[in-house]
């Protein structure tokens, strides 16, 4: 009796939901009446479920998930970014004697990066620094006692890490990065020398020590076979010595520059510039002046001003290596 009642009222309950799928209530009744057995018909309900009609049970079967098939092939383009340092190192100017010290001069900015742009005539830092770097090289070569390389001798862009890595790969004895900044205060003027700060050096030493590949050679010490603690100590000692040499040269450069150009008060400063982070190459960043100051722009953009800056750096370099030679 119960099953008979269910089958009697089912068409009335389900007919509205089936109207769009079966076509009519009469066709649905016919499907129910046909009845039973393994070959019993299936009807798709509006809700998406299908029912198997039998005399004693109604079985609801979940619908198949109709989705667009994924593409048979995937097309991907992979373009890894690699540093180009090992591929194309700059040429070395000066004597061919490899025993002579090598100085790498880095002209800041370049290519699509103009650096600071002066409000006084639109001079761009990348052009000023390149001209000064070339002047430094020319003044240094006059002595015949040092070899010189420029990280860039044209208007091209270099990432910051590549700049000091060039000096490392060339086993440079000194790295000098030339800049000409701008300031909000138009009265700010004069040169400043930066060396790496203590805080940044400790972080850098920790980062170097934790590298997966410790096969790098720093000051002739192969770190490939050293454990983490020994590597950390070796790098720390190497970089502390490098920082001391850098600080000594910074003071020397400021002394030699004072007769030739304007120097700021508190002119030796410390900062964590990326270009100063070579652990085994003494490095300084020389802010030669401010392009936001009209007097500095006139000086740095002139041939005579560039020669004075070049002479200051060249003199400091001569004294620096003379002292180190005498200390051996």
C-alpha cells in the first residue's frame, strides 16, 4: 500500500521538474509504468540527478561532472635571468705586468638608468660619472705603476651585483664606484666617501657562509671543504680586513681630494650599498658632488673639474699602494 501510494503521487510531485527534460508528464508516467528489471529506463531530472525506476526502490545517481577537457599540450616559455659577468669582462688598460695592482673603476648608473638628473641644465648622473671614471683612468695611467679597468666604458646598464663581481672575478686590488647624487636641499654640495657599514658586513658574511655552494675562493682560501662555522669565521675575518683597508683608503682619498675639490663636512660615511659588498675586494663609493647644486654641476660637468677629481683619486691610489708595498 505504501509503495502504491508513493508511485501514485510521484508523477504529480516530479512532473514540473521534469518538464524541460522529458517533454511532458505523460512521457514520464509511461517511463514509470514500464517498470522494472535491469533494462529499466533512466530519466534525467532537472536537478541533474538521474533515477533508476524499479518496483521496490528509487536509486538516485550523481551526475557526471561535465567540464571542458584540459588542453592536450601546454606551451610554456622559460627565460632564466643570468648574470653576464663571466661572459664579458672588461679590458685592462696600462702595463702588461700582472704583478702590478689592478684598480676597477665603476661609473654609476648607465643605459636606461640615468641616475640623478640636474635641474640646472639637465645633466644626467650616468654621463657625468662615466666622464669622471674615464678621467680617473687617464690620470692613473700616467704613472705607469697601476693597471685599470672600467666596469663600463659606454652608456650601458649593469646590475649592482655585477659591478662588484667584475672586480672580484678580475682579482682587483681596489674597487671605486663613482657617483654624483642629488639632494632636496639645493645648498648641499661637495664630495663624500662611503664604505660598508658594520651591520651590513655582518649580514653579508652570514649570507655568504650559508650558501649551498661553498666552493668559492676568497683571498685564496677554498671554502668548499669547510663546515658552516669555519666558513663563517673565514669570511668574517676576510671582510673585516677588507673593511679596514677600505676605510684607510677612504681617509686617504679625502685628504688628497681637499686641495682639488669641495669636500663635505663629516665626509667619510658608512652605508650598506650593494656595490660595496664584495667580501674580499677593498671598495669605496665616491659621491663626487650633487647635481642638485649649481656649483657642483658646473664643476663636475667641466673638463677641468673632471681632471681634478681624476687627479685626486689617482694620487690617493699611488699613496695607497706605496704604503701597502712598504708594509710587506
